[in-house]
C-alpha cells in the first residue's frame, strides 16, 4: 500500500530548488518547478545513472551521463538514448512539510 513520506520542509524547497531522498528503498528527486512540486525516481532508464545532478530545462531533467531527457510531470522519456519512462510520485504539502506518495 502506498504511504505518504515526509521528505523536506516546504521552506527548504522554494522555486528552482530540488532535494534528493531515499524513500522506502526508492531514490527520489523532488523539484519545485516554478512553484509546482514534482517528484520522480532518481534512476535513468537508459543505464541506471542518477538524475539528481542533471540540468532542468523546460520542465525536463537531462541525464548527466548520456543526455536523455525526461518530463518531470509525466516521467516520459523525451529523447534517446532512453525510451522507457521514469516513475513519478504524487507530492503534497502538509503542515509545512513536503510529502511524497510511495
Ligand atoms: S544513463 Fe542516462 S542517458 Fe544513459
């Protein structure tokens, strides 16, 4: 059963910031994209590289290893060499804390 996990204070995730957390054995990046909170799995589907240090451009995160791009809202792979999506997770703010549903 999915559970909400506390990952950060909302104040620590202002627009333009991100946090990386291991939640229930899943590596997750939560991103504040111009006020919209999004969370994705921190594993590239091409060759397993972490995405957390990838550049974010136009709502997409770019894998630092070979340049695959993933939509932060849907997880969809937007260009080769990745073809499979990354997982996405619902995000909410409760009592000033950012939570993800995993
Ligand atoms: S590991 Fe991410 S593009 Fe290759």
